[in-house]
């Protein structure tokens, strides 16, 4: 009877890592139902998705100083377009007086004509630079959101591990107390007691390490968001692998900016031509010399004899080639990141599904079988404790798989610039919260 109590307590010690242990005496039926309830709760959390935490997160995210600076950069870009779309040359007014036998008074006004269309070139460049800025900001926001959500994931996973190790330590202490009592009545050997004591010490060390990891994760969230208690419930059930494409979409924010840089260098070459063009100046003058009135019309144009700016144009042309190669290099890097994502994500998902089936669904069966063998005296205490350790390690491996899934998905969505668009699609109401949504970016680019 006493050995049965010990076996039941040890069984509770193992299952305590997966679910809260309410009683020490658990039979196999209770253990299995509790594990199944844990799995159902996990599935339900995955179905809840983003609605419980994403709106608050986006509100906090949009209040960050870095995001406010992005809005200021948008405003600056709009003003730069307005500034570029102004006249290049202002008229010049001249006045002259000569004191002689016949005093001379003259008044003239001149205007240089933007014959090379410097204004148009500057306006087109400012508009394209605004579009580049919006693409860069979209990419920055996706990468920032990826970092923030990754920090929240690591915080959540570290707290799960901390709670698990805390439950394991509490169960081990209870088992140690019972083992001491059984030693006194002669139902347990001193060697078995020492094994239980070593297991308690090991659990205490693991709990301390889990505490350190949790503190570090809390600090990371605090640094990024200014609050370590940001709501987050995970979205492991919402992770999906999109259909793979052999070609990288040039409209991805990660590539769109580089492609626009190529266009910008072409416009810059046109601007160099406009800036180095010879713009004529027309002048109109009125003069009074003594009692005689005179009216004159003038025309002048620079003579590009000593410098025809051909070298300057050649430099601008080379910038186009450099920008094209830079785009191809970024496309290659993004392609490699895409291939890494499509290689890792399905495999991690498969391993995670295997883990859920073998550990969460079938782990209680293994625990029940071990308990029965312990009750029958078929296995030693050391073997039983080692088996518990192996099953506990399986649970922690599942947490690592969850983190790896999140990391792989967030890295790709952040690097490609798709994350914010995806998050907005989950909650249509975010378009009112997130002033940097796709619609506003599009309207700013048109402006």
C-alpha cells in the first residue's frame, strides 16, 4: 500500500510538469483525462488567434518614439515634393544711376527660363524618393514588429518553461518528503532516497536557470515596448506556409525599395542633364539719359565651351549600373531567405505535429505504464526517475519546437516586409489604429 502511494506521488511528479497537480494520488485514468484537457486548452489558445492581444500591441507599438519619427519622415517627404514643385528661377530686378553731364537712370528686369526642365526633374525625383521612403518604412515596421513579437514569444515560452520547472520542483519536494517517511518505516532503501534527493537538487538547478531565462526575456520586452507585461497569448495555430513561388515578387517591400532605387538613378541622370543644360535669360530694360528715353530687350545663354559636363553625365550613368547590381544582390539574398524559410518551416511543422501526438496525446499512456511497473516492483527507482527525466525533456523539446516555428515564420515575414500587412488582415479594425497601413502608404505615394 505504501509503495503504491509512492508510485502515485512519483506519477504526479511527472504529470505536474504538463498540468497543475491538484492531488498527489492520481491513477492512470485521471492522468490521461487531465493531459487531454491540457491539449484541448492548447488547441483553443491557438484558435483564439490575434484578437486577444494584437489590438493592444499595435496601439502600444504605434505610440513608440521610433514610430512617431516615421510619421515625421512621411510628413517631411510630402513637404519635399511640394518644395521641389516650385519655380527654379526667380526674376531679377536691377536699378542703376550714373551722374554725368546728362544724368542716366536705368531699370531692368530679367528672367531665366527653365529650358532644361529642372523643376520637372526635381519633382519626379522627390515623388520617387517619397515612394522609396514609404517602402523603407513598411519594411522597417515589419522588421520592428517581427522583433517585438519574437521577444513576446520568447517571454511566453520562458514563462511556460519556468512554470513547468516550478511544478517539477514542487512535485519532487513532495516525493522527497514521502520518501523520507517510507525510509523510516523500512519500505525504501537509503540509496533510493539519495536518488530522490539528487533529483530534487537537479530540479532546483533547472528551476534557477529557467528563472534566469525568464528574467532575460522580460528585459527584452521591456526594452522594446517599455512594458514587460504586454498581453500575448500566441498564435501557433495560425502559422501557415504560403504557396512557394520560384520567382521573388518585386512588389515585396524588401525589394520594392531597391527596384525604386534603380529608377531613381535613371531619374537622377535625367536631372543631371537638366541641371547642366544651358538655360537662356531674357531681360527687359528701361533707361532715361538726359531728356531721352530708351527701351531695351536682352537675351543671354551660357556657352558650354570649356566644360560640356560630359564626365558628369558619365558618372550618373554608372550609378544606374551600380543600382541594378545592388538590386540583383538584394534579390539573391531575399531568395536565399525564402528558400531557407520554405525548407525549414514544413520540417519544423512536421516535427511539431509528431511531438504533439507522441508527447501530449500519448505521454500519459507512457506515464501510466511506468507507474504500474513501479507498483509491481518491476523497475527500480533509478530507472523510473530516469524515465521521468526523459519524458520531461520531451515536453521542453516541444517548447523549443514552438519557438523555432515562431522564429522561422517571423524572420521571413519581417525580412520580406509582409508582416504588418498580414497582421492587419487578421484584424480589419486595425486600419483605424495603424495609421501606417497600406491604404495610407498608397495615397502618400500618389501624392
